[in-house]
C-alpha cells in the first residue's frame, strides 16, 4: 500500500502528464481537480522539483 503522499504525488504527476502539451499548470488547478490538499501538494511538488522530476515556471503563465 502506498502512503497518502505517494498517492497524491502519483495523481499530480498523472494530471501533469495529461496536460504536458498545454503548458504550465497551476498548483491550485491540480489540487482542485485531483482533490489534494493545497499545502500538502505544494510540498510534494517542491520535493519532486528538487529531485529533478519536475520543472516550474514563475510569474504570469507559470506553474509546473
């Protein structure tokens, strides 16, 4: 059985892969669509970014 953190990471990565060609995705959009607590998701995505699994873009039009 996967931990909640792993389950949420998998859901977020799946959503991001489905939207890959459409550009950056906001954390709030992922949290809303996949029903993941926003603060928890922020920490998960930051860890994935530090591990080199994700990229992010700051500012207008930014996201993961």
